């Protein structure tokens, strides 16, 4: 500390010195790009003397000679030290991306061990302020909290002391239960055994009642008042951006995206190498129980196709060997779509032995999984149906009882295999490291019938794509506590060809289908037993400590047997209209486990060292949407605006985008009123920050003034004039104030399933369409996937237009089709970006020879118009608007921009002419350039 | 990725004939300045990195033609270090073609036009890293200091002023007497190590 200090600056709050400010007051504000090489270059330049320094009065002299050499020595030495330092990076900068930690710059313990010594030295050299939490001076806010804690502790101690004084007669460990167990902490309930001896009444399971979230620990209770945490919340909260505390999503705190950059790594891990896992515990689970016939009747009422339910196709599903995912609809007249629901039957152990009469009479269980945004809708619907069902059906809410996770990517199976050790000891590769059991082994009676599923599961090592397995295959077995085998080790994978052949044989024969094993996950008692028996981490550690070095602890008969249910999901692969796209058919595993058992499994998964290096990644909601987008699948609820949940989602998104837009200063945001929407029209169609379905279905708003109404009528008569529209949009925009609650969904807006949509589109326009009477055709949406044929990337909210009809605007139509004819020739060239068109001729100039000018002219005549040129076709008018893009971006799997959106089916029906199948024009919201695209129903 | 590899040549410029020097001292050589100092005299101020570069390029063109100049054109860099006060340079060239540069330097007998002075280029060290070349330059500078001082002492010139500035030279001291008038550098490594202790 120097005694003489400079006068304190006005703003004295900053601890470190400020960077030197530019002394010139009128310095140009233009930001110059930082030259990162300059520092290195400076450090490497060696200083030299001039010749004159080596002379003395212009003469050679020994002393001058010696001095110049001495200077050289110091210069070189200094230069060496300098360049060494310039290249030098701090220890915490040298760790790979995934090991970087925010606090590593001031906490040595955050860098890997091998760099820790160096880091310590560097911090000492640099005088880095290092403060440990213990020695930190608490902030004012923190101090208040600490004081409160102190006070509360004192109070609690006093209270406990008082209780102890009262207690002694009851505190006998062998005595009766404490009189008021509600008061005592749960860990103080010692006499559990005696309770068990008395055999308390097991609480009756309340059916048709919404489940309440599990009571969190007191420490975390205040944070879960209006939402609940996923079982892996603590893991994710450290590593991911979660939903804001005030704005929980579907009453859950859900990870949105990892803190680390992960767009491309997620794509790579799920397609090429690695694995991506999601905690999907927020997906709601329901159980309905009753006779098979009444359950199937219930599903039929929910609008599931009859052939799926009772036909041969659904045979395996009804036996509980496969899962089925179907879109369900409301039972009442408008038959509003609800959500896609995954359904699985509980396999019945006594299936074959029983007679047909008994078969019909026995009660069966059906598990339904639905997205939480549509849970209440489905729940209400199910309750209503259960009331009228005969014989009775009971509905049970298993929301906080069954958790789930999803894992995809080539390493996913491997990671799951290492986390899920079957409870029954089996002579598999996991237990003994011997050769895998063959399909023949498993099939034949040599192995125990009871362990077929476990053996099959263990023999799946080496499987890289779950989609190879029988479609929607279901596996259910019991597993051990994964903490006993933590940290996980890389499992043995098949290397030889014979082993791989065995795996293929196993997949082909799929012996799991022959066994009759009751999946215990459906059993409440089994679920609760597994959750209750989970030993504490302390007990697990003790057992691990007792095990021989390098060995896992022996399984004990008292260990929890965690019932799990695994099923595969393969992307449905309809006929892809877009050519040149190889569909990524990577399947994924979904794992259902009791809620409380999910967390240890999750940790085992996350720390599994994959055989291809690295560990499985985790994803948030954004990654889930990305992966379904890349697979060409629509994501519920975002891509289903025809459902109630999708409508609410769209509304929330719209508000978010609007807030984002309003936040920007006027000069820097898109002026939606001035956007050129084609043919001289100005002003975005509907609201610019949303997919304006109201506008699409209802048409442009009709104003009250007679003059404008007349103009409107005139406009609808001849499509060219659109001057009135801009004015109206303005008026509408100004009057619109965003209400807090989502407005009710448009009354008739509905989402058609793909099959119905395809049937509608296939009918020739001349024939009358027979439709179910409830479908209101003018507001029926179909979900589509979109590829752009020329260039461009569709963004969310992009407007989709059909080609203008050949009667109304033949010229524009011809122009758009001209783009198509020149572009479909070569698909690979089409998406080549800037280099797609061979524009390698020199630009126009004065000195160009005649033949070059002619060549250019000829080429420009042959080439299609490009965006921005005069001849580029304008966007069609609003009467040709057919839909909006709900998800759109550059698609890493396809290699060009694609999108998922919805169209009004009535507007595209019968508009097809030969050779222009499903063509459309897409214009991003707020831009004037439209692109030619092609859509297909999904 | 394949790493691009270079060689660093440490080059000394020697001036064996003092008579032709424009900067020659008025007195006759050997009078009061030891020969070792004259021999390693500073280069004239016009001599700089750019000139050295031109010299090498011309030399390579003369010896190896367009082929040679094309080969070295991409990697040749003199600016790594050139000190005219001590007539030392460090030249960088790609590993495959450093021989072309070396031979061009060896065949040079005169500095080009603006200087126009007879000289000898001596490549004293070829190394893979600039660091080693720099270390060698330091070692050689120490050695020549020692020699100059020893020569000055023997020719009864007072070097009291210089001795204090370079304590390392004093420490090495007496052993170098037999090399005072030696023109050639002892390039055997063993010999060097003995000298280098100080």
C-alpha cells in the first residue's frame, strides 16, 4: 500500500483498475477489429541496436564492441522470456471446453488435478483474489439471512430441549410409537418394526383423484410452491438454464438448454457418436384399470382407430408386448384433438391358462402417457368416460409416482446397459464377462424362463440403434440399485463377427415376446417397495467400502428391486416427399421407473464412459425440440396449434416474441407496417410476431366504416388492390393490447390426423367429399413438413402461401413455376448456397471484351431470377395464404433449411396441377422475399 | 493436421578484409583494435533485413534458378532477427529447403549494391526452433566478448570500463589466450562447452 494515493475516482465501487480510456475526446467511435496476433507478434520481436552504437566516434572500439554484444545478449534473453510468456495460457484456459468452470479462474480446485499445481502458482504470481466461502464476508442480504438462521436455530434448540424433557417416558426405543408422529422428524421414527408388527391399515388408494407432488424436503419446500421439481432437478439446475422461477412450464421446473453450447454437439451425439438423455419425468402418466372390453371401448370413444384397437395389427400391443402411440380426441361433438398418447397394457401372467370367459372377466391395466400440457384435458375426458363405462373402469393418476427418461444416440443402449443391472443374477456379459447368450440359448429351455427378459436385455450390448429392434418393443424387468455399481465402467461390447451375428439373431427372433412375465411397474406395491427400500447413500458407501478393491458389492436379498419398463421409439417414416433427404432413423429408448428411483439411474447414465469416448450428454427442452425437428417429427404441443395445448403454447410464444420486439428501439426493430408483402402491398399479414391463425381462418378484419368496407369488398373482388390493408393492420396493431390470459381457441380450429389429411388431399376436386360431420373443413389444419427448393431458411411464424391460381394471377404463377423448372434439375446443386449457380463469369465492367458481355447476357437470360432482382416473383397475396411455419431453422440433419408448420386443408385441396405437387411459397415474417418450397403431410 | 516445419539459420557476417571497408578506422588494423573485433565488425547501417532477404533471393536464383526461388519464396523470413551492430541474423526457411539458402549464403562474397563490401557469411547453427538459435547466439556473443577483452588486455589496451559491464567475460578470463588471433571459430561442441561455463 503506498502512502500517497491518487485522489479516489468518482465511481469508487470498482475494485480493479479500469482500463485506460481513450484520452482523445473526439476519437472515432468506429470499433476496430481486435488484432489477436498483435500481442504474440510484439512479444516475438527482438530489440536491436543501430550500427552507430557499436562504434566509438565512428571508429571500431573494443568497449563499444563488447557493449553491443552485451546488449544483444540481454535482448535475446528478454525476447525468449517474453515470447514464452506470450504463448503461455493460464492453467484454467487449457482445459477442454466441457471441463471449463466459471469459478476456475479464482478457485484452483476447479481445474483438473494435473493442472492444479500450476494454477496455484499462477494465482500466486498474478495476485488473484481467492476467497473461500468460509472466509467470505457475507453480503448485506446474506448477513440478514444468516442472522435469521441463527435465531431460528436457537429457537429450535430451545424447543427440542423442551420436548426432550417431556419425552423420556415415550422415548424408549422398544416402546410404542411416539404419540404424535407428525411433530417428530421422519428420521426420528425409530420404532418402525413394532409398527409393522401391529400391521397398520394400508391406506386405500384413492382413485379418480389428482396426485399431489411428493412433499419436498423442508429446505427445498419454499421453492416448489407453485411448481414441482424433476427428480434430477439438482443435477440440471447446476448445468442448464431452467425455466424462470416465475414462469414455470406446465407446473414443472424444466431444463431448457444446457449452459454449455450444445446445438451442434447435440446433433452429433444423437446422430453420429455419443448419446443424449432427457429427464422426461414431467410427462404425465395415467393408469386405467378395468375389463379389456371396456378399456378398449373407452379408447374408441377417444377417437383411436378401431383397427388399431381390435384388429390383428394391435394384437401384440393388447398382449402388452408393444406400445402404441395415437392421437386422442375429445368424445363430445366438436371432437377436439387432445394430444398424442402413448399406451401400454400390463401383460397378464395367466393369459394362456385361463379360459375365454375368465379372460374377458379379468381386470387389466393400461398405462397412458401424455404431455403435461394436455393432461387435465385428458384426465377430465377419462373421468367422464370412466363414469359411463360398464363394467366400471377406475382411473388413477400416477404423475409423481412414475418418472421417465429418454435416451437417444448410438451410445444410448450401451449407457443404459451399464446403468440397469437386472436383479436376477444372470450369466450375462455384465455379471461374469463371458460370452453373450445367444438367441438359441434364450429361446431354448436351457435358461430359466423367468430371466428371459433380463438375458435378452444384457445381450443387447453392441446395439447402436434401438430402431433396429421390433418396432415399439417393450421390455420390463427389475434392476438393482445403480449406486452399487457407481462409478460405471465401460461394458464389454461384441467385437467379433460371430458375436454380432448372435445379436442380429436375437433381434430377429426377439424371445421376449414368448415370455409371460408380469411387469412389476404396474404394481403399486412393487413401486413403493422399491422406493422405500432404497438405501441411503451412506449405507451404499459402506457396502462399497467393504467390497474387495475393484469389485462391486455383492447383491443382497434385501436390496431394492427397482421395476423398470423400457420401450423403443422409432421415428415413423412416412413416404418422404422431399427427394435427396436420407431420413435419420435413429430410435430412442424411453425408460419408466418409480419417481424416486430415477435420480440414481440418471447419475449412472450421465457418468458412463462411452466406448467411443466422452459421456452421454443431457439435453433440455430445446434439444428435445431440435431432435424431433431434425427427425422430421412434429413436436407436441408446439406444432399442433389445432389443439388446446398447442394454442396456449402458440399464444405464450407470441407474447414472448412480442416482448422481445417491443424491447428494441424503434429504429432497430422490424417495422411490420412497412413490410412489403408482395405486389405493392405493405404491412405484415396479421401480427408479425406470431402465427396469426385468427387472421388466417377469419380473413382480414372487417372495419366498421362504410368506405373501408366498400374498399374491402372491392379488394376481394379483384385481388390486385391491397392499399386498404396496411391501414387496417395499423389500426388493429394499435388497438391490440396483449391480455394476460390466452384467449380461447378458435371454436372450430382442429388438427386432422395425417391419414385423414392424405385422404382429403387425394380426393379429386370434382367429387363431393364425405367427411365426419363434426369436422368443420374451413378451419381444419394439417401438420406438414416443409423444404425450400431454392435457398433460404424458414423461420418460426413464416407465412406459407399457395401458388396463385392460374385464373386469378397467371403471370405470377408462371414466374414461380419458372423457378421450379430450373431448379429441380439438379438437387445436389440446389442447396449449395452461394455457389449453387455458376456465376463465375467476370462482373460487368467497361473493359470487357464483346464475347464475354454476350456470354453474360445469355447466361443471365437462362438463369432463374434471384431474390433481389427485378424479375424475381413477388409474394402471392393474402387470399393465397394457407398456413404458418411453427418450427423452422437450418436443419443439420438435412443440410438445408426446413420447417414444420400447419396448413388449412381446405385451401390446398384440389389446387394441384400436374407436376407441381404440394408446391408453396414461404415468406418469413417481417421480410419481403418469398421462397419456393414443397410440403408434405406428416 | 501436419505441422509446417521450419529451420532457423543463425548467420554471422564476417568482414575479413578491412582495407575495402568504407568504415575502416583511420589507423592500421592491429594497432589498437584486436583483429577479432575487426573481423566481427558491425555491418553498415544500410545493411538491414530487407537487403539480406534480397541478397539471399538473388543468390538462390543465381544458383538454383526459378525452381529454387520458388521453393524458398513461401517460407523465407529474415526479420526474425537482424542486428547490424553485431552482424548477426536469424533466418527462417522451410525445413525442406534450408540447404538452398545455406548454399546461397556460402557463395556470397560481397554485400549487394548500396553497401558493396566484401564479406563472408557463416552459418553457425541450424536449429528446428528459434529458441535454440537464440541460445546459440547468446553463447557466441559471450564468447566473442571474452575474446575481445582478452585480446585487448594482451595488446595492453585498457578495458577497465568494459570489464565492469560484463562480469561474465571476466569470470571466463584467462583460458582464451591461445585463441586471440584465431580467425576460424572452433565449432567442435566439446570445445564450446568448455568456454561456455562462464
